């Protein structure tokens, strides 16, 4: 009997490993920045190139940093959700316009709506490198002390908002 | 022959065509030229990579980025990837090398932002003990199983010594056999 049980058990273990492996998302690389202070940046505003925003200006509030670009297709997917979230006033959303052309970015915002308090520009992707951005869109939840608490890789979805982002924001604002 | 020559001629003919001067080449000559151009090595060459200001740094950057993963196209190294993202990171590495940072400092910089995943050679630490030690654990386990299996098998195929009675029986049979043959 054990002659068959042993290989069967080994097979089941193998299948379990493969099943877990299929469920993993290799594109979502866990960020080492979670729990660490958000990298400091100061950059020009998309709408008013004469003015700048520094990340430290947001200390004391919970905010979202959404990395977007007009050339990014999945940004369009999440955009209506962001617009809605901005309307609700739950949390301020700041945009990081990543490797984009200002005129295209502005046109994109006027076409699809502008959920951002302001957007800062990152034409060469340098702020992006500091934040470990590798796939746009990405969204960071940053707490009152300026610490990154969550990173959403890829578009924000209703599910990720309800299950992770909104409860986390509530807890951090609490 | 000089590979640049047919190209020049072709360019001339092209310009002349644009100007409406069609008499310069016959169709046959044109095809011949086309063949020359296609055969000349210069037309096969891909667009040249931008030449770095400092070949030493370029070499060092390529050697380092060979061991780093491009996160956009995860099965490619930073050195080999043509993704825009890889380009940015190569630029970053190049700049840090120009600023006299050591390879280790640059790798630490990238790991701090992108995690160990950016390394093709993961560091040995508690989370990766299984990864590094797993194959050896399997090898040891396999060797152990083989050892015990062979030991048991030897016992199974070993012939047990004959008992006293079996000896007598065998002897009797042998004697009988002899008697019959003689």
C-alpha cells in the first residue's frame, strides 16, 4: 500500500506547489519601500511650470501619489475611479506625470477629467526611479509622517480600492 | 568594392527621380544597384548604439547590468533589454559610475528601490535559504534514500546459508547423480 501512497503524496504536494505558483503575479514585485519614508522630491507642476511641489509639503496628511502618463493605456482604465475618488473627497490624490509631454498630458486631463490636486512632472523618470516605478500606473499610499504604506502596481480597481486602499486610508487617517 | 559607392549613386538617382530627371538609370541598372546596396555590409548594420563618452564606464556599466534584471521584461537583463525603463536605469548606472560610486553602492541603490528581485543572483539570507540550500537538501535526501534502498536490497538478494538438513539433502542428490552417470 505504501508503495502507491508515497508517490501519490509526492504528486499531490507537487500539484499544490504548481497551483500556488499559478496564482502568483510575477509582475507585481513587492516594493522594498513599504514602511520606509517616501523619497523626497521637488518638481514643477504640470499646470503651472513656474511653481513647484515638494513631497514634504504633504506631511501631516494621508495622500495618494498616482503615477500616470498620457501614453499609458491602463491609466485610462483606472482613471474614472480616481476621478470618482477625488470627488468623494476621502483622500487627496497627487499625480506624478511620468515621462510625458506636458501638452499631451494636459490634453489627456481635459479629455478624461483631472482628479489630482496637482500633478508634478517627471519628464526623465528620475523621481520614478527613486520610487521604484517600473510599470505605470502605480499608486502609493503615503501616511501623515510621509511613510509609504502601500503600493498598488498596475491600475487601481474597485476591488483593490474596497479591500485594501480605502480601509488603509481610513485607518491611517483615524 | 567600396560599399559606399552604390549608395551614393542610388541617392543621386533618387534625387534625380524626385526632380523628374528619369534618364539617369535604366531599370536594369537600378536593380543592379539595389542588389549592390543590399549586399553591402553597411546596409545590414543596425542602428548604432549611442556611443558613451567614456568607454571604460560603458564597459563597467554593461558588466554590472548583465547581472541585473529588467523589471518590465523580467526575463531580460538590464544590459540586454531594449525597454525604455532599462534605458533609464542604464543611464542612472552610468551617471553614478561617473560620480565615482562603487558597483556595490550602485547595486544597493537599485535594491533599495526595486528590491532583491532586481538581482539575478539573490543574496543568501533567511528568506532565500531554501532557494540556495534546497537543491543540496534534495541531493542529500536522494542519496540517503538510495543508500537505505541498496542496503535493503542486498539483504533481499543475499542467499541464506544452507541448513544442516539442506546440506545432507544436497549431498545425497549429488551422490545419486554421480551413481547414475558412471
